[in-house]
C-alpha cells in the first residue's frame, strides 16, 4: 500500500455517537470509514468484499461493547480467507485498562479511547504500522491464531484430540458421541473443532442442522454446507507437490471450517467449529483421495494445525482403521473412545478388531471402552465381562439407550447434550466431565423449544 492510498476502515460500534467522534478524529487522514455495523455478525459480513463496496477493508475499528463481540472475532478477521483485516480496539469511555489487555492479547494491534483520544497523526501512524506489520506476517506465513487461553477451572483442562472408534459400520453411535461431546465442551466455554474424517462419507454436519442439499422437502430451512473436507483435500493436493505438509496452514483451514451459528441460541456461543465431511460417497473415490500416503500425511497435518487453534479437536471417523484419515485420527488422538452396545456380536467384533489394531499401533494405552446405547433386560453381557473380553479399561460412564432423545436431536439439528436433562444428556455430560470437570449439570432440564418438540414426538409415537 503506498503512502497516498486510502485506508478502508469498517467500524463495529455500540452507539452512533462513536461514529461521529471517529469521523471527526480521522478527518483529513488517509483513513476512511467505509462501513459501520452494530453487531459482530454484521461487522464480519461487512468485511466480505461485496459487503465493503466490492473492496477489502484494511482495518476494523471495534468497540468490544458492541453486540455479539467476543475475542474470537479478532482472529476471525485476521485469518479471513481473502486477506487479513487488522483489528484496532477502542472504547467510548476514558478507561482503557479494563478492556485493552484482553483485546490486545487476542490479536488487536492497538487500542485507544475516543473520550481521551490520541493525536490524529499518532492514530494514523499506529494504524499504518499495524497494517504493515500484519501484511508482513501474512506474506511470510507467520499469521496464525493465538491458541486461546483456557480459563483456569476446578480441574485442569488439557488440550485433547479425541476420536471414537469401533470396527463396525453405521449405527455404532460414534458420530453421536463425537458431536454431543464437542457441543458439551464448547458450551462450557472451550474452543472446540469437530472434524468429520469419516472417509466413506460424513454425517456429523447433519447432526448440527447442516445439509449439502437444500432442495429436498425434509432439508428445507436447514443450513447449506457449501464446502468442507472434500474441497480442502482438493486444495491441499494441488499444493502438495510444492509445499508438502506445509500446504496445510491455519489460513487454508479457515476457508473450510464452518461456524455453528445456531450454537449461539443454545449456549455454545462462538465456541464450536465444524470441518464438514464428505457429503457424497463418490467423493472418496476421486483424485483428491487417490494418493493414500498423501491423504494420510495431510490428515496428520490438518489435526496438528487444528491443535494450535483449538483446545479440543474431536475427530469423527468410520470403522476401517486402515483408511488414511481414520489412521491419522487414531494416531494423533490423545484418547480413543470405543463405544460398545450391549450385544455379544459387537463385543466380539471389537475384541477381534482390537487385536489387529494392537499390531498396527503397538500399544492401545489411549483406548478406553464405554457402554453405549446400553440397556438392561436384553440379556446384556455384564460390564465386567466386556472389559475382560476387550481388554481395555472402561470409562466410568454408561450411555443409555434412548432412541427418542437421540432421534429428536438428529431431527432438530441440535445435540442432545445441550438440552436433554434426562439420563442420555446427563451421561454425555458425564463423559465430557472427564475432559473438563466444570461441564455443568442440567438440573430439571431446560424447557425450551426442543423440550416441547421432544414432548410432541413422544406423544405422536
Ligand atoms: N444412546 C443411544 N440410544 C439409542 N440410539 C442412539 C443412541 N446414540 C445414537 N443413536 C442412534 O443410532 C444411530 C447411529 O448413530 P451414529 O452416531 O450415526 O453411529 P455411527 O457414527 O457409529 O455410524 C442414529 O440414528 C442415532 O440417533
Ligand atoms: Mg458416523
């Protein structure tokens, strides 16, 4: 950017008086306010090129008191797929001390008060320097999100990569467990990414109310998922020849991660991101997945990069541990959950499957089994007997069989761990408490829309 070019600014404000004050402050400088927004979402949209009159803005001036603001907005703007938007914080009050450190720590480049403003020249110089610094970081590939600090809670929260595996096809509750665990941990305030690495075909997105096809009568009103793992792998493959695993950057991943907007309504705020999986089975057979070694390496690199961005990386996979993305998840996981339903066939399948895995991985020390879709009265094997058969430690959680709640959650696109106060929701939150002891209990269940929907389904049944 040359010294005479305009600097295009978008403003995220709380009250309109701030715009007037900022305009006055920037009068005669190179900085031009091209767009102003009163909510974080509108601000983010305004930063899309079409939003800001067809041209990328250079900076965002943000009052953290604006509606919907969270520190994540700063890295979202810095890591925008198109180009970084530099964030400068401001407040309307004189006190900068209470809000500046948090914003600066989250990646804002400068912070000031319009009640006690810096000299106009000082402000412009700061803005110019900030843009130059970010531009340099961007060009040299050094721009990456700061790992968000995890709040100190009762019981330490450790970074985890969690996956669920059983050597059996559909209906093994792997995806259900991953999605619900991700939602429960995100609702507790942890930055979480749910990665759909099911290589034959993904469906985690459906459980969050996304659809690849909005034209069907049953999918009308659902959110369209326009890109995900498939497009990511196409892109990675195109760059692999030159860059190898360095092709996988936070920037690139951000193009394909989807925020779960509906999460705001369900207490998850902005904490949950999804990498949607393959939306059609034929995608796994395309060129993008032809080179198994490359796909495996890329899978490892993707998880590795996501670890620098999120406290919890939860990877949903399919049954076959030999498939490159499944293998990558099993290798990088800090914990592998093995959900086993109460049937002898399942127990035997797992025991035999684990024997092969033991050969493949050497040790299974990060594997734990847990009873899932469990019910008494079906002559279920005892927990003890299952433990002895599969020779894995058991996690002290029993996920009960509850088709009604499981189906209601799938059909509403909201994980039951967020609304079910019954045994199923409680069990998943128990599971989540293994990773973050502060996951709350839902006492007496929130009576929201979903509860009434659930009631309706039960009455209909
Ligand atoms: N605890 C449970 N009780 C009863 N049904 C369940 C339970 N958990 C999941 N289900 C249902 O089982 C089906 C398959 O679950 P899913 O998680 O997709 O399995 P997988 O990922 O192993 O193929 C879904 O219809 C889901 O709603
Ligand atoms: Mg699945």
